[in-house]
């Protein structure tokens, strides 16, 4: 066996061991990783408060309070809209029953499965659904514990950030410490850039979807606007999922065909504005990951860490790329997952828009 083949096998073995370790230790790593990403978002605010001569522990506590107020406000907003949607629950249930009856007739007419057989299958599924309640209770308890741990980690990372930075610099050789410090700064900055941009993007999507759905006369338009905006957390897939849910629920509520088509057209217009105007202006070019590896990161993140992996995939892979760009042996991997640089080509419309705003 050649040396190159042995080297490839070793690299693949390390990769599988790394993925296995991430999966096995996910109960510990997920809260810590979320805390690390969120802590970088509040780092400028915490530094600003400390510059005003506030004690670091007090400044960090204020950051945690802001996080709790934001989460509480988001739950209140979503709960308020869900309560408004619940007022139409009777109508939705009636429409769902009618749709279910039509589906049963279609199955009987095209596949020959009798209504009695279909009812037996549904009863079996309902019996199995009773086992979900204990699982949901356990998941809620685990989620509460992880949420508390995340807050503790955020406090610790913000409070001991200088101590952790000194530790990382001590690991490097004296001649490389300046480079390591640049990497630490860029890793924290790219996380801030991504989260700030994502937050602004979600707010803009709330506004655009609210206007579009309200003009169309979609019932509970604000709720569906919030849903489509929040699902922006999952690139490429989130908005499609939110729009699909909006179309299905609107159809069950009895929306006409023009309204259904209007929802789809609204989605297309919002995606055009988001892709060519908002993303270049708001998100910028800090998270330079090409779409192929963005999707791969989302899929691998979901397989290893579930929903939390989807949320963490983009900032973590962006941080990994920065590390790769500063380590000679890893630079090919940073090049692989990065964007393709165009040479001697006209600027894309999105870049022209950015340059137009910058010139003004």
C-alpha cells in the first residue's frame, strides 16, 4: 500500500472518529456550542458596558437578562398569534375532516383499500401516538435543563473570556501568537456577523411577508409571516417549508385559488428581494461558504446534533473555514468549502447594489 493511500486512510479514520465523538458527546457539546455562538453576539455589548466602568459580573448578568427578555417576548408574540389561530380551530378541524374523507375516497377508488381497513390503520397509529406523550415530557425536561446550562455557559464564557484567550495563546508558539490572536478575533467576528445579519434578515422577512399576506387577505397573516421569518434560520429549506405550511393551512381554511397563487408569488418576490438586495447589504461577505457545502453542513449537522445542529451548522463551518485559512496544512479544505472567486467578470447585480449604497 502506497504512502498516499495510508495517509488518506488515516485522514478518513480521524474524520469518522471526530464525527463519532461529536455524536456521542452531543449532550455536552450542544449547549456549550450554542452558548459560544450566542456569547460572541453579546461580546460587543458586554465590552461597551465594561467601558462604562460596570463590573464584569454585572455586565454579564445584564446580557443574560436581555437574552431572557428577548426569548420571553418571542414566546409571547408567537403565543398571541397561535391563540388567534386557535379561534379558527373549529373551521380548520371541519375542513381537515372533509379533506380526510376525500383522501379516503381517493384511496378506495384508486388502490382498493376499504374504508374499514383504513380506519383500522388509523386506530393503530392513534394507539401508538399515546406513547409519544412520555417522550415529549422527557424532551421538555431535557430541553429545560439544556436551556439552563446554556445560560450558565454564556455567563462563564463572557466572564472568563480574557482567561480563555490567554490559555489559547499559551498553547501556541511565541512566534505564532499574533496569528492565533487574529484567528480568535476573526472567529468571534464571523459569528457576530452571521447572527446580526440573520436577526436583521428575519425582521425584514416579517415585514415583507406581513405586508404581502395582509394584502392578499390571508387569515392570520401575521402568524404565518412570523413562521416564515423564523424558519430563515434554516437556509434554502426554511422559507420553502414556511410557505408550504402557509399554503396548506390557507387551503384548509377555504382560501380561493387566487389567494393560494398569491402566496406563492409573494414567496418568489420576497426571495428575489432577499437574494439580490438584503443578503448583500445585511449579511455581507463574512460567511463565505459556497451553497454546496452549506447544504452538506446542514445535513451533517442535523444527522449529528438534530435541530440544534441545523442552527449551529453555518456559524461553526464558517469558523472552521477561518481556522483552515490560517493553517497551511488545512488551506486546501478552506478553499474547498469557500466561495468561487470570479476573475475578470462584471460585478453581479447584488455587488453593484452594495457598491451603489457604499458610494452614497
